[in-house]
C-alpha cells in the first residue's frame, strides 16, 4: 500500500535513498517532461534553493519506491512565491508560522490517472491537508496552473486568489491560498476513496492530532 511519509531535517538520514529517488523523480517530471531547462542539473536531480533544512517533503512510497511527492516551506522564510514570483500577489505576502507554501507536486508517469484506487494524487492531496491539520496551519499557499482551481474546488477546498492569472513559461498560472479545514480533508477522502490517515511519521516527532471520523464506506 502506498503511504505518505513525512521527511524533515531530523529524520532525513532515514530516507537517504528515498530522497535520492524523490529528487530524480522531480527532475524527470519538471525537466524532462515539462522542459523547464532552467532547473536542469548535470547530476539528474531537481534541487533548488528552497530545499532547505526548514523544508518538509511528503514522499509517496510504495514497496520502497518513491512514486510521487511534494514540498512544504514555512512562509516565515524564503519561498518560491516570495522570492521568484512575488508579482503574482497584489498585496504583500503573509509571513506567519501558521501559513506554509507547497511546491513541486509530482506523480510518477506510470502512476497517473485512475490506475490505482485511491490514486497517488489523491493520497498526496489528502496527506497535504492531514499534514496541515497536524501542524495546526490556517492556510496553505501555492502557485499552480489555473486548471487546478476547479479540481480543488470540487474537493471542497476553499481557495483565495492572491492576484490575477499570469503567463509563466507558456502556462496560465495563479497564486492562491487554501483554507485548512477538517471539512476539506473529509471531502477529499470521501470523493477520492482515501480510507483515512495516510501519513507516516517515521523518526520524527508526530504532533498530537485526531482526525474526524469518516463514514464506514468511503465513496
């Protein structure tokens, strides 16, 4: 079964091989598939200035293989939007301990679509909201292509645009914040057939949190 592992600076030594797969997976998706040549590196890994000690990586792992993941950065430090795309926000960006930014969501090509039930994407989305609830965040900030907007809204996520959509490397993108709510986690689980908690806190402190009960039969 695919689980979503929380990897932070204090337990990264337990995930050395998996992090190597994770960064190479990001390279395959963002450099080889999407053609983002600015991210190209000779070692075949996609790593940037935001992969810091403060970053948290959620790794989707199946049978010791990383099949997807993404990154959290606290808004109190430098983030992709604050440093690279500040023009996507019409107002000054919030810097607060209860607001994190997510970037670099990816799923291995062979695991996309509805081949798995629940899908890797579904598990990552549920894990994202679970992680935010565990840390008692109020909002998640993200920049993504505008076609993501109805996808998140269909899962009950409340989105707040920070500015107008703009072209980034030929893609129509927008920066938004997403409210962190138990209702959004529940609806994501029910609509995407996620049976409950998906996070693994191996070698790192698990915050105390209790998720609400789901109905017995997940849709």
